[in-house]
C-alpha cells in the first residue's frame, strides 16, 4: 500500500484526472491524501467536490482531505448572507450541493498517520503534533456543528486570529479567539515572528520582510523532526527542508498540480497551461 499526497487542486478537475492517470495509484489498496483548497479559481469546483466525496465513499479511511482556506470560504458563503463567488455558485445551486457542503465541513484540519502529518497551511511553532491534533479535533467539532458558534468563527476568523493578544473578560469571546487562532494556523499560516505574531506576507523566501519567518524555520519549533506535508503557499512552490514539504505548485496560477509518494519521495507534476489565462 502506497500513500500519495496531492497539492492544491483549486477546482481544476481536468488537471486532477490527468495527474491521477500518470500515477501508479490503485484506489483498491493505496491511500490518497489531499492538502485542501479543493475549490475556487478553477472552472469545475463542483466536479472536484463530487469526485472527492465519491472517492471517500469508495476508499473510506484511506482517502483523506484536510480543509484549506478556500474550502472555508465556500462554507462561509453557505452559512452567511452575502455575495457568492461566481465559480462557486454551481455548488450552491446543485441538487447535491447541500450534501457536498455537509461532507466538506466534516473534513479534518489535520491528519497524522505512519509518522506523517498533513495540514493545509501550517502549525504554530509552539505546538507539538499532539497539541495540533487536539486543537484540530476541537475546531473540527465546532465547524461540523454548523451552528451559531460555527458561523461566527467563519465570519470573524481573520480579525479574531490576527488581532494582538489581550486579556478578555468575556469567556465566550476568549474561546472564539482561541479557536480562530488554531484555525488560522491550519488554513492560513505562512509566516510569523518568533513570538508567533502572523505576518501579512505571501511572497517568496527571497522577499521575506525583516523579522518575518516561515513557520517551519522559527527557532525552537516543537514539531521539528516530524514529517509535515502542506500546501497553501504558491509563491514557495515545491519546497523540501527540515522534514517539511510544500506541495503547492501553483495550479491556480499557471503552474502545476503536484503529487508526492510518501513511501519513496517520488514527485510528479501535471502542468496546467490553461490556468494562466
């Protein structure tokens, strides 16, 4: 049994299927993990979601999807009033749209198996993997409930997660801030200070602002030594160092969709010339 990890698909169903045809992947025995951001930017987010749900039904626990920030945006559109992105409207309008959204909101934020950790974006440097798994389970339970607290978290995620820490006398507000901070790490984090203040930066390593570090290079990172695979950071691209691997090869931006075999380290990329149009 081999384990294949795919990077950010972003609604490009055609590139996804072309890549799968090139892999020695057997859905009857192998594992397939996705780093999240299944939807948005590409032409067929609905098709990608339908494929993913069907694969989960066929493969069971051997098929894993962790939520990405664009997946959260889709869930927020469904839960909150407001404008809906044009390329995501087919999902909301589909007969099976509600079922697909319910399936999506129940996907985990982190997965750990056989010494490998899968997340969409990153881990706070102060987290051990055990800390991250506990935080992920707690936030996932809130998102799956699809209730008032879940909608509040989706609506206020970025302001809550990135605001300076403060002593908050409101217990419910403090809890929401804690959940938002965890959710931010899993789905948005690229860089931060060594004090774990997020940096508003999404460029490449050569352009890092002073005091702004990739989350995986912060000194004393407590998950160091673990094998962590993530996506999200298109400007970083394919990157392997210190036990971490980024698999966002920029499929949404004229790049490619990447697949990594965890067993032997083989990397396969399927170009997406259409996405740069």
